[in-house]
């Protein structure tokens, strides 16, 4: 089973039903629900998603959404090693992207799924959009 690291923007696409990205995000999660693929996110994604949800939801509603999300994804630790790798890497202009990348790399995922391909240009593992990934399995 392919193990995919899902960037925060894909999670937000799904939860906020952002057009035109929602359908591809929903398809990924449907495949995960059917146990055809494994989805993982960093612990940072939960913090970032909660922050965004709280802009339009009550805290208890946001927690309920995150509890449901946790049933489908594996949450990967963001530890001292990952923070160190991210701080010492010059390939990423965005520190949050570096944290996401090294979380994925250190946990041996098969690919990163994101909408921000340009932010991961120097990645040592495949990086693609949800739509690009879905085309590879059809």
C-alpha cells in the first residue's frame, strides 16, 4: 500500500470544500477509507488546521472535525531531529514547508501530496498534486 504524506493545503481543500481542489482531495480520502492507500500528516498539520478552523467554527466544532480526520490519517511526530534538519537546510524558503518535508522524509513515505509543487522543488522523494497522483493509479 502506498504511504502518502498529505500537506496541510490538501487537508484544508477537503475540509473547506475549496473549488476546484475539493474533488481530488475527497478522492484521496475515499481511497484511504477503503484502505487502498495510507495517508499521513505531520502533527503541525493538526495545529495549522485547527487555527484555520477556529476562524469560522467554535472550538468544540473544530475538535470534532479534527477527531474525524485523525481516524483516517496517521499523525507523524515532529521531533527535535526534524526541527534541526529544517533549521539547517537552505533549500526551503518557507520553514513550515521544511518541517513538513523532513517529517515526510524521516518517516519513509512514498510521496508528498501538495498543491505547492514549487515549494518542494529540491525534494528527494516524489512530490505531486492530488490530481497528478490520482492519474498515476487509474
